[in-house]
C-alpha cells in the first residue's frame, strides 16, 4: 500500500482517491487499492466519527487487523487533507477534531501493538 502512496494521490471532484502514477494505478495492486479506498473508506465526518468510536471500543479486546490499521492510516491522511482544505473555520475545526481522535487511536494502537509483540 505504501508503495502506491509514494507515487502520489489526489482527491478528485467526486471525492474519489486517484493514484497519480498511472502505471501503478493500472496494475492489479493499484486497482485493488483504489477499489478498497474508494468503496470501503469512510469520507464523511459522521462516518469517520463512527469508525473512531468502533476502534476505541476494540481497544481492550485485541490489536487491529492489518486491514483495520491500513484503513486507520488512510483515514488519518484523508482527514488531514480535508482539514487543510476547508475554507470555513468551523469545518476546519470539525475535521481537525476528528484528525486528533484518529491520531490518538493510531498512537494507542502502535503502543499496544508494540506491547503485544514483546509480551
């Protein structure tokens, strides 16, 4: 996934994620990645807040799966991008609040994953 992101991404007018490296986008991995992020990726404030709530509820049960962690990282990057490009201060603050929550879940998960792998 990170190799695909290194080629650059952009959010188009329809709020879909597009890989800038056309060669990577045409590969099977590229198409699978785009399908994952454009079909199974929360992109509204309410859906992102729901995701945060769900992930926070899992904290005491078990570490995230690789797919869950990948979605968490992608959601964090997407939210940062959205926060940066909001014109109204209220919207920027709302996106920034979700970004902070996603960052907190990420840090918790990284620390938890570290503890699980060495316990």
